[in-house]
């Protein structure tokens, strides 16, 4: 049985007070025992969030990390800094980081290596752009993203990896991949893992879907055989919406 996971990627939202308010509401909600729930606040709110959620089952992830251990990298944050405030999961490869901050499969492979070596968990994001889907290149693009950033890893460390398929055309647009489109891609991804590693490993890796998941569509998407949960942007900023998605399995 794979982990069922719902993670909220807050992006550059929620200051100190907003974080406190939102997390206090989330804490008071009853959560299903079989779902891992995570939130990913901004770097400045990580320490506060870990403290606030100390006795709760919600865990805290960061939205990024630098590939280097320390040094002259102005504005950057290292794996040890994250571990030092109690964060053990890192989101890597989000499409906004790829498009706005020039991350690519090669630089992401370095971040992946550093994060794995630090013993942390990765939520690895990838997905095709609209033009790539329109020209029927989405499978090829996803294969390349996974092969170049992850397939050098040994099978043993895949217990530290969660995948998040986020078609770029569905992020923040209100347009969602249909449950059938999500299932088709997730099954393709599982096959890639099976071909490169083993069927056993392919069955164990959790694959999340991200892109305009809302209370109204979460259940249908999560009911797909190869969809193990969601990475939620906009709807994770509202406690009722996020909790409704957490309870949508
Ligand atoms: P939305 O849910 O706002 O489309 O964002 C998805 C996302 O980017 C999660 O990482």
C-alpha cells in the first residue's frame, strides 16, 4: 500500500500572522489517519510552522534548497539549515522554479543528490508545458525530466522520493487535467520506473497530481488507480478547502 499524501505548496504567500492563523485552523481539524498531510510555507515561516505543528500530524516541507552545503551563495538556504529547524522534506523542480529561476534537469540532479545525501525526503515536481501537450510530446518531456534528474539514483534511496506530476498548463489556471489524463500519465511514469528499476519499486513510489486541484475535483482525481494524492497550490491557502481535499480519498 502506497502513502496517500496531500501537500500544500503555499508559494510566496502567508506572512507570520497569516501562517499562525491558517495553521491554528488546520490543527483543529480532524484528519484521516491514512493520509500524510504536509504544508510548505516560505523559508521565513518554516521554523514557526514546525513549532506550531509540533503535536500535530501535519508536517512541514520547504519549497526549495540550494545544492551546495554552505558558502558564498547570497540569498540561498542549505539542507543543514532546513534540518536545523526541523524540516525533513524539500519540494524540488517546481515549474515556477524551472521557468522563472532557470532550474533545469541538470541543476535539479545536483539538488536531488545533496538532498538525498542529507537524508531528506524530496517531492520532485515535473510536467509538460501546454505546447508540448498540444504537439503530443508530453510523454517524451516527462521521461526526459525524470531520467535526467532522478534515474541516476540507486533503487535504495527511492524511499526518499515522492513524485508530483504537475502539467504546467493546469497550474493556477483553473484548468485541471482530466482524471483520465492524470491516470494515463501516472501509469506511464510507473512504467518508466519499472523499466529502469523494478516492478516492486514502481508500485511503492507515491505519485501526486498537481494543477488546479480543488474541493470539487479532488475526489475524482484521487480515485484514479495511480494517483496517490495531490500537491495543492491556491486551494491550500484556505483551511476549509485544503481540509476538504485532505478528506477526498
Ligand atoms: P494550483 O493548485 O494553484 O494550480 O497550483 C498547483 C501547484 O503549483 C502546486 O505546486
